C-alpha cells in the first residue's frame, strides 16, 4: 500500500482555518467596535438633545419668573392705587361730615351751654364745655339724640365750678357721628335745607 502523507495538507488547512478565524475575530471585533461607537454616539446625541431641551426649559422658566415678578409688581401697584382710590373716596364721602357736625352742634346747642373744645377721632366725638345748669346739659343730650347725624350721647362727667364768680357746670360728653350712605346723606341734607 501506498502511503500518502497528509500532514502538510492538514497543516495548510489548519493555517487557513486559523486565518479565517482571525479574520472573523477581527471582523467581529471591528463590527463590535462600530456598534459600541454607534450606540455611544446615539446616547451622546440623546443626552446632548436632552441637555439642550433642559437648557431651553431653564431659559423659559427664567423668562416666566421675570414675567411673574413683573405681574406681582403690577398687582402691588394696582393694590396701592386701589388703596389710594379707597382713601380718596372715603375722604370724598366724609368731607361733608365735619360740616354737618358743626351745623348740627350749632343748631342743637341750647342757650345756656357753650363748648370749650370739640375733638374727633374717627366717628367718635368728645365735647367739653360749660353749662349754666345740669338741665341745660340734659337738654343738649336730648337734642343730640334726636339729630339725624349724631347718635349715642354719653355724659362722661359733670362738675360744678366757679368761673368769673359765676357758678358753671363743666361737662365732658362723647357722641358718635352716624355713618349714613351717600344717598341718605343727600336726602337728609336736602330735607334740612
């Protein structure tokens, strides 16, 4: 029998297989690197896109915060203007109260009574004056009670004094100015005239 040596042939095939395996390993490694690089590039792009979106949102939030601050300033200015308007309206409505108060006091003051001081704090009025007798103080209180502009006369104190060798009664009295609506005030002022 003839002997054929197949070792060189096997050796050649083995080298060819090793080359194929090395090429396949190189291709797989290269393909793996390409896939990893692509995935990394995609993820980096998405992160950058999200960072851009986040920055846009931060910029818009900053703009909105400025607008909110401006709105608050406008609301504060509006509130201040409304408060000023309210004060002006209150002063406008109450400017005739002093006139009515003095008019009522002059009309309602009996002959034997004269006032030394009138002090007003809000709608509370303090009267200090002198009367020839206690009866005149009672008459003054009844007159004040019947007034459409005044209410709740309250005698705080009354004391006898000698002024210029004449016996006088010094009194301290509190009354309240009625808060009437504008239409009531106009009606009352028309009826008084």
